[in-house]
């Protein structure tokens, strides 16, 4: 965390640790979210901690998050995006989009609502593109899901 931007210290229910996630949480309680996993989530388990990869997981890094989960012996899965959205390219979403989808799913209990939820725009009359960006692009840089 950037010490010059102290806004993060006010986050509620967030604990910042220097140890790696697999050193803080038991492997059995972790699920690494990666679009390369053959496992598809049907629901979120409140006894699990979900790891959203922060790497750009494409090009020469393709599959690195899935490989890392396997190396560590951590459960892995992907969001059920294929059930709701047709994408012509590889299914990689930005970390903030994955987090937002998970939050909406936890609130609504419905994956379709979670994938198609549109946050209120800050600009009057502005209609955001997919997942809330104004460029009409889905995904971009970010981790797998």
C-alpha cells in the first residue's frame, strides 16, 4: 500500500498484512479466481477466502494465476461468465470488475444480476458501457476471474 495515499487506512474490515495470502489463510479456505480454471463457481461460500489475481494474465503471462494456484495446492475456480455473456476474446476482467460482480452477487444472490448490474453514473445523462466503463469494452487489464 502506498504510504503517501493514506485513504486506505480508513477501509473497514480490511487488514493489510505483509505475509502472502497462503501464509495467512489456510489453503483449504482459499479459492483462487482465474479464468483458466476448469471449475465454475455456482455460489460463493462464506467460509472461503477468494483471491482475485492482480496480474495482467495474458500474452506471455497467460495461465500464470492458474499455475500458481496449482503449485500451492489451492482450490481454484472461475466466475460463471460463459452462462450469461458471449465474449469473442479471452475472458479476463479487471480486478475491480471481479470484485464488483462478487459484491452484487452477495447482495442479490443472482449471477445474472451481478454480471449485468450497472452502477449509477456520476455524469448526468451518461450511460456506462459493460461493467460500468464508458468505453464499451469488457475486461482490459487485470486478473482472471
